[in-house]
C-alpha cells in the first residue's frame, strides 16, 4: 500500500481495539479513549517511521501517554494539597464569593462603558500580552499613538471603576 490514508486506516482497523483495551486496563473509559485517539494521532504523524510489527510500538506510545496523564494528575493533586495546607480557616472565612461576583460585575460594567478603541487597546496588552510594537501593528498606528491610547484607556477604566460603571469617556477624550 502506497497511499498513506489506506495504510493508516488499515493500521487503525487492525490495532485500535488492542490499544483501547490496553488503555482501559489502566484508566477510566474517557481517558482510555483519549489516549487511544492520541496514540493514533502520533502514529499518523510518524506513519513512515512505524516499525513492523506496529502493535508493540503503539502500545508503547499508549503507555507513555498514560504515564504523562498520571504525572499530570499527580502534579495537580500536589498543587491542590499544597493550597489546602497553606490555606488557614481565616482565609476561608474571609473569602466571600458574593464579593467576587460584585467585583466582576463592576468590572464588566466599567468595561462596557468604555469606547471600543479603549477596550481593544487594553485587550491587546492584557489578554493577548502583545508588546506595544505588535499591538500598534494590529491597530494600524504608531507605537507612540498606541501607548497614548493604552494610557488613556487605563485612566478611563480607573475612573469608571471609581464611578461604578458610569461613562467616563467624555471627560478624558483630550
């Protein structure tokens, strides 16, 4: 077979159940299916390098992917354990979900009160992490102009947060 799609389809048809069965012995169904799919994704990418017979290689890939998942799960659990160990009962009492909801609503109201170009300037800087040179390129202005826009946008946002979401755009447009 010279056609890569045919070779891959044949490989998948012959060995998917074996790979899935191996993964099911070591993980929950959802994870086993993900690992099996990812195993065949790796096989597709390395189709020309697959050894004969391919099953031991496929099972090795599945084994490595399961190990990565296990390590990741252990790291997550270690982080949770560390956070729990560092959290005091006072922290739990002081943390009020309602305050965070109100803060979020205030922030969204303040952002919605800003002109679109202000929000855009801040999104490029904070959400996408673009340096001024790249953000200016996207906006289509000079770096200096972008920096001025960003500075003014931040001032307007600060003012809007102080005013509780009222529109501050008119007073700082100069």
